[in-house]
C-alpha cells in the first residue's frame, strides 16, 4: 500500500459538465423520437373498473395508448432485496389492481411531450376503491417482527450481552422516543428512460446506479436473453439510492418503442416521482440507554418500527449501526416492519443510519446532561477497538481523532455547558451541538480491463456509475498514480453494460470497490509492461515502453472481490444481482466514522433556527480524491440540515399518497440556509479492508448531522425535540 496522501485532482469531467457537453438520458432529442407520459391512479387502493382512453386517443399527435390490457406477456421484475431487479416486486399496469395512490394506469405516446401530457390527463378511470393505510399508526397496517421473516438470514437482530438486565441495573438511565418522517430524494435529474430497438436488441439510456439490474431485469420482464439488452448510463444527475434498481417506467417505454418501432423517451415528472420511485420510509425509535456514574455506557436497547409496502419487505438495518457507535457490551436491537399502502420504500442516502443516529446520538447528549459531563468527553470515554456485536477487531476506527480534531477546529472549549447560556450579537440564542455517525464499509466485486496505447491513452473499463460523486476522477487519480501518468490521460469507461459488469453503485462502496480493482489492474499492467520490456531506463511511461517495443497497445484484465467472498460471487455480479460483503468480514469489522460540530442560532421572537457553522471530520480510510471527497461531505451536511429542519413528505390519511409532491411544497435548504461547512479528513488507510485502504464516505457524511443539530437546539433553548423535521412551530 502506498502510504502517502493523494494530491488534489480536479474533476476529470468538470469541463464537460460546465459546458453542458455531459449527456444525460433525457438530453436525447433525436427528431424521430416519440415522447411518452403516464396517467396515474387517484385512489389510495382498489381496482380499475374501466379505463376510457377515447379522449386521450383523440388528442392530435397521439400514436399509442397502452393500458394493463396491453402488457400480457410482461413479467414482474422481482424485488431487488428478494432475488430480483426492481425497486419493488410489483410492476404497475400488469393488472387492474391499484396498490397505492399515484400508481401508473396508462401510458400515452405522442409526437410531442405536450401532446403526451395532454392526452395522459384525459385518460378516464373508474375505480372500485378499497380501504388503505398510509401512516405507521393507521388502522389496517400489518406489523411484522423482522426476525420472523426471511430477512432474518441477512439482517439479524442485534443481541449482545444482557441488555434488559444491564439496563435495569444501570445507575443513570435515558429512555426516549423519536420519529423520522417519510422523505423523498429529489435529484435534479428526473427519472428518465430512452428505449430503442435495433433488430432484436433493446438499447436503454437511463440515469441509473445499477445498469446491470436494468439489463437483467428487462431481460426477465420481456423474456429476452441478457445479451439482447444494452444499458448505458454515462452520467447520473443524482441518485441518492432512488435510482438503485430497475424502475417501473423502463419496461413500459421499451414496450411502447417496440410497438412503434421508434425510440421512445419517458421522463417521469417530479410530481410522479413521489409515487413511482422509492423513498425514505417513516420510522419511529425508542432508545433506552444506561450508564454507570462515571459515564461508561453499560446497556442500550433500540427498538425500531419502519414502514414498508404491502407487496415487499424492505429490510431495516437501523440497529446494525446504532449498536456500533460505542463499545456498549449489552445491546439489544429489534426491528419491526409496518406494511402500508405505498410503493416499496428504499435506500435514501444514509437510509437507516441517519434516523438511527439521530435517535441514538440525541440520547447520548441527554446522558451527558444527566451526568453533567461534556458531550465530547463522554463520547471519548466510550470508544472501542473491538466490534461490540461480533467481538471481532475493528480494522480501523478513528472516532477519537475525529472528535478531538473537530473540537479543536470548532473551538469547542469555549462552550458553556448550561442550556441557554450563549448569545449571538443580535441577541439570538446560540447552541453548540456534537454528534458522531457511522456507516458500514461494504465491498462489491469488480471485473476491470485496463488498456494503454502507444499515443499515451489509458482506458479503464470497470463497473461504476458517475452520479456526481466523482468516481471517474477517483479512478483516474488512482490509475494515474500507479502508472506515473497524469489523471487527465486516464479515461474511466463506466456505466455501460457492454464494457464491464455494472454492479449497483450505492452503499458508499463505489470507491472502496472500484479503486482496489483499478489498483490491481494497474499492477497487472506494470507487470505486463515489465515482461514486454525487461530492459530499459527506469521511469518510462507505458506509452514510451510500447513505442520502444513497437506495440500499438496492451491490455490486461483482473477480477477483484472482498475478503472472504467466494469465487462464485462473480456469477452473481455478471447476473446483475447484489453481491455485497461487509461490514462484518471473516477476520475483522469495518465502518466509516464522522464527527459533526454544529452551531445553531435561534432568533428570540420568531424562533427561527439557523445553522451558521458546521465542522465535520471524517474517518473514511484513505482519501483518493480530496476535492470530490470534501464536496461529498459538504453535500451530506447540507442534506443533513435539510433532513433535520425542512424535509417531510406529507401524508393525508384520507387520500393516500404524498401531498407535497413538488419542490415548492417539499422544502429543501437553499443557499441562504447554509453557512460555513469546514471539512477535514483523518486520511489514514484502513490496513485490512482493501489494497487502497479506502472505506467509504458518501453516506456517513450526513450521519449524525440530525442529532448534532437537535443537540445544538437543546443547548440553545433547553428543549429536546425528538420528532423530525424540527421546525419553528416546535419551539414556539
Ligand atoms: Mo445509497 S442510499 O445506498 O445509493
């Protein structure tokens, strides 16, 4: 392992992006393109009695209207967490059933987008409505112990020591309940598919985090072989987990394109994305935390109820992380799923960890006030080098350094402990809060091809999706460093199923999986070059060596997998199935960590909460691309502020669905809401998890922001607010 820090590398695709040359799926504007739009159900659950499409068909320019009567041969894709490829198992428009409000009931294809939208609005449905439930506490929900479902095989309950007994005997106790609302990713790029048939081959352009699942899922749905489907996703305009699998519109566009023998573009408008794609499920938490009088945490019990759909069990993994924040010997984590009438929820950036750590780290702050101990000191005193759940060693954990460096950068020693004791110049209450976050370090296998040419080109074909996080830059930086060339000479060819298997890029494993494979490929290339030209002056570039021996190009291929993964994992990889290892590896356990320090001000008369200042220090192992890494953390902190103070998908139990399905009503932070965000990294390579020492960063960046803000609000006002989002009205 090369033990020096990586230099700052500008984004390799920055020029393309600022010039508008980066092509996203919806940018495709060929003259022969047909535009599609969807009509959606306006009841919470039930059946279609009739669909009248005459008015829609009469709109000038309309070429095709498809309903459930037209998809006889199409199969459901299967749920991605249940052996399939779809964000949910249920494919709309295969029957007359309505599982949730907003579900598509008809597709209209027309010469223009305007005609398609006008016609979609004219589809007339008659329904037989049925009762439905859309909130965790509604009549008619079904509550299931996760441990009693097939999910127990991969997400066990967390049981360490004797939590009930140890909690009962603890000298100091905190017992509190929390809630987190449903929330929706709102990436700037809408969900969009361009489907096109060439001969018997289906070509799909779609912004996705999982081109391989789109390919294999479509093959299953349409009865094709995977060789007949080619998926391209060069740029994704934000994924955040929403684009992590086959969406419901893709097969609809493919069928329309086959009927019309023309390329069909289907862009799902923002209002429909709130019902047609996954979202962060509502969850509620009860945390019981016990400590001795010295401040050693001796027991914790974390009970979680999380929303799922009627048709799928979306596995909760909340307690897998809350149990790993500290070295608590006695821990019990228990998760229940609540079936409601919605589309299947899914993974939204830091899907479980954000809500779980909001609850848990709020309790740790309460404990520090019960004990009269500084919240940073309390956290430092409960550090651990061993995984408290599996009792295996942690391969790296630099939480203490994150806290110490963050405290120094923030000026934490100037904080006075008593709530309400600090003031800003304008008289606003000032609160300073701290919290830590953790996120599992997972790894997926990768097959990489590396080719160098005599004119200096370096081409890396590998699995990966560029969704703004900067994976192209990271890969270029890693390969360039190994081969002694400049990063802008390296082209990372990703997001294309014809180049290399495109495993789902999510769970913060993108860099931690692709960079080690790229390192292996570069090492293999160096060996191949040395064999080609054993003699010669040192320090030559690959191009110079190829020229010296008269070769036009040289290519190597490598396979990389996680510690402990069997070779059969490559079969899953090439079938588009999740092939995820970690955070518990055979000999060790690995997580990424972060410490957030937050200043809030609360204006005295309006109680308006502002966040002028955040300091975040991350332990993500080796930082391969300092610039994109810092930008990931800033983005995560901004989202943490949004998730804590703004965002909620509002539900009206009378109607089902989500009410505030647009960016006017689904409130996210704007620039004026964001103050300074200082980011620092420990930047110490993890010694065991992979050859690059990389752990993962994207999601841990926002974990703990919620609790740090809530703890700061308590410090400013003396009020503990335990339901997200925290808004002005809760402080009045
Ligand atoms: Mo992420 S929420 O695993 O794309």
